[in-house]
C-alpha cells in the first residue's frame, strides 16, 4: 500500500472509529502530540489525551458519515455529514500525518447556513 | 503526469487564474456543464457561462491564496485563504474533474467565525 492509500485508509478508520465510539481504535490513529484546531472559534487542543477526551465528551447523539475523502501523500481532507437527531451539518476536515503514518494535525471547519447576498439571483438557483 | 498530478495542477491553475482575473485561462479549466454549489446558502450555478459571470462580477477587491491543495485521482480539495482588504476568510472547496480533466463540479464552503460553546475550556487554548 503506498503512502496515499495508507493515508486514505487511516482517515476512513478515523471516521469509522469515531462513529463507533471505538476510542481505543481512534487513539491508535493519533500521534501523541496531535494538534487539533477549530479556526472558526480559534480553539486549539494539544495532545492525544485531551483530544480523546474532547471527542469522548462531545455532547449529543452525534453520527458521522463520510461524503468524500481525498488523500494525497501525508495530507488528506474529509468532507463529512454530521448528524445529531434530524439536524445535519457538513464538516470540512484537513489532516496531516506524521512520518509514522499517525494523524499529527487536524483542522476542522463547521460551516453554517447563511442567506445568499442580493445581486446574483439571475445566476443561481436555490434548493 | 499521472491523473492525480494533473488534477493538482488544474486546481492550482484554477486559483491562480482567478487571482489574476485571467478569465480565459479560468474558463479553459471548466467543463461546459460545470455545476457550482454553495451548500450553506443552498445556491447552485449551472454551466460555464453563468459560473464565469459569477466570478467576474464577484464584488470587492478579493484575493485568493492556496493554503493547501489535496488531489486524489479526479477529486481534489482546496483550502484557500480569501482576503478582501484586511478581512480574511478561509474557504474549503471540493472539486470533481471529468474524464477530460476539466472541472465538472465545485462545492464551496465559507465557514464563518463563531463563539466556542461552554464546557470545554479545560481542554482548549484560544488564539
């Protein structure tokens, strides 16, 4: 398996383990010094123990489904459909992997709905 | 050049041409039936002419810089730093390319800042 295939498989496992609440499997994918960032709220979590706790404690009966994973050497991006009850939100997650193939950096975006600005109605359709 | 390298180069050119307002070069990267979607506002633009006009007419002295491009076969994701004046916003853009290597589908997310929810202060640092 080449580096890209191995990265893709690691990111697939990251989502699967989170969805299954398999925190042992999830932790095995992470570097000890993993850094997790949410640029929208300017929050950063450092280290595997804190990041595992953040995920274990995350409130709500959340579920994750991969919409797409794009892997490229030691980089990857995951487009995820996150659901809590009937509420859906898409996430865009950027990953970096270490020399050892462990996830060393995660940057997580949670885009929220907004109203379209005026002036482009003639070019767009809505759904 | 393999498919992934060709995809990566196409997405690099997409950002470069947009930044340069090189609409001829930009249009040459797009499939005639390109579909552009912004899920946050549930807006969709169909076809190269409308999508070119949308970009040409986009208001403000905007500038784009690639933070990362991840390419994987005919899929790619671009993490972009968009700037208007001193205002920065990150974009997460998902691409699909056609058999001919033209961009056939673009899904564009513009995550906005939000305040962190309470309850995780013990795990996070802010910046």
